[in-house]
C-alpha cells in the first residue's frame, strides 16, 4: 500500500481533458501505441481495444482467445436482433443501449422470482440457476458472462445436454475459484458455439459489457 | 492471444465448486495466502480482500491507498444511513442492497434529465456534469466513483470551491486518460475528506461497488 499523503498545502490546479471525444481518442491512441495488438486477429482488434479500454490493462491481449468467426457471428447476431443474456445486473447495466444495432433485448434473470429456490434445489449459485431460465431463448442469443464461473460452467453443461445453441458466448468470469477453469473449459469445448474469452483470473462485468458494446459498434459500422 | 482450441473430441466432465459459501471461503483462503496483506493497515484488510476478490488480482495491494480513519468513517456513515452517490449505473448495480446496514439510498444521476445539456454547457462529460446535481446532498454522503476520471476531478473542484464535505470518497476511476492523475489528485489533496483509492490505470465499477459492499458488511459486523 502507498501511504496516503497528508492533506495540506494549497489546493492543486486541476488541468485535465474534459471533452468526451478527445478522451476516447487519446485513450485509443495510447492503447494502440502500448498494446500488442499484432497478436490479435485483425477482425478482433476493435473488440480487443474496447476490452483494454474498459479495464485499463494493455496486457490482456496475451490472455485473450477469440474463436474463428466469433466476431463475424456476433455482429451478424446483433444485427439480426439477437437477445443478450447477462449473468449479472452489472453486465446488463454496462451495455450501452444506444449502440445496439437492432434495439436488442438485454436480459438478466438473476433476480427473477424462483431463482433463489432453484439454486437451493440444484445446490448451486443463483447465477448458475438462472441459466435454466434462458431455456429455448438460448437459440441464436448472445451470452455475456461477466461474473460467475458457475454460470459459464452450467451453460456448458446445458449445451452438452443438448440445449439450443447461442450465436456467441462472451466468457468473462472473474476471480479465484473456477474462473480460469470455466474459461479453459469454454475454449476447450464450446459445443460448436463461437466464443470470446479471457484466460486466467481476470475478467468482470465491465469486460463482458465492453465486448457487447464493441460488437454493437462494429455491427453499426462505427469501427472501434 | 492464445489460439482457441478446435472444438472437437468428447464433452468434458465438469467438476467444479457450486456451493456459494464454499466458493467465497475458498476465494478468501487463496487471497489470504497469495496477497501481501501485511502492507495494508489492519482495519482496511477486509476491504482489501473484497477488492481483490472483485478483480481477481492479488497485486492491487501495492497500489491501494487508504487515508487514516477512512474505513472507520465509512462504516460510521453507512450505519448512520448515509446516501451513496455513484458515477455510473454499473457501480449502483454492483452494490448489494441486502448488505447495506441502514437501507441506504444508492443514487446515480448520470441519466437524469438535463445532465447531457449541462455537460455540453460545461464542455465536460455527463459523468462530471452529474456531480453538480449531488449538490448539498454531498454532506456526509459516501461517494463511489468507478468509472470516470472527470467525475472525480470535478468532485475535487467542487470541494475546492467549498462544496459540503462527504463522509468518504471511494475513488476507482479506470483507464488511460486522467484515471491515474485523478486518483493522485485525490490522494494529494482531498480537502479533508477521507478516501480509499487505487493508484494507476486500474479501477472500475466492480471495485467501487466492492468497496461499498465491504464497508457495508463491516458496518453490520459481518467481517470480510
């Protein structure tokens, strides 16, 4: 920990960039200068840039995995009006509605009636239990998982058992127990579903939402 | 980028921890084993553990700054029913309502009527413009900034100009333009307001929300 400075002396002059467009532009310039984007396939670079922008870490390119065709598939699905299922309210609230190309529904069932009871019955988390509520609506949907490894694991179990195939899985569980493992499982066998994921412990709602936002902008032809 | 594995072969067996309590316990055990918590003042350790848990990165203890008395002040404010002002909807939606010790209000004004126009008039971001709407309600409030450097900078400007003092500032802007600078400004001169911050580019809504959740649990005497 860095010791906090004593609070004294004169108030600082604060010079900082206030213009939203200039902030974005400067951010993307820094990311392009510092990040190793060459290791990311060309069609996935706008996505990688948005992910880096969301977390402030340029080195995530080393852990990023994008399956062949995933970006194209995500763009097509969003353009076609695919619903977006999120494992956490934070993910849903990070998705910028005005960027969505087709007024797509953004759905989080975590707090639906009955989810807690279902979780208890299944001896799992509410995050995982809600996956059951996605049911046949999985077909053609975009799945954005930014919190719970158990949600991603349970989605994979449902796919193994024959559930309808989503268009794309954005797999960004975070943390110490199951996050790395669930993302390795996704990349190792996604049951034919294209995916984007970040190996290791890092992840989170901001990354899952940023992935959707990047694909939305690409779907609207707005680039990064 | 790690090449995605080909999708073939037999479906994997998935063995993973499903029990929410066991997941928390295992996570905290790993964090305590791996993180350098000794560098964090004792009263701030439950907070540091929750922050690490939220981002999956044990090394944030190196960049964490907690001003003297900040934890105590935050706990007291939450117990007294302090409102929590958030700069982003993602922060507000990451705050676990059932943990709040006094049914505290959680407020985000980013999408209030007039914020966009105010931002244009002030030639700044909507995130910063909303800070003006916090007005006299700043007094005694807990401020959770998890996204915009401009919001933190503008809050500091308001305090410099004599705005009422919040009880605590949780400063976690993220990114490449202004994030590190805004947090350095907070730590360098917070106008007498206790603070918690994470130096550098890292930060985000999940960390700001986790800080509130940690203080809520401490306020309820539930530890980490």
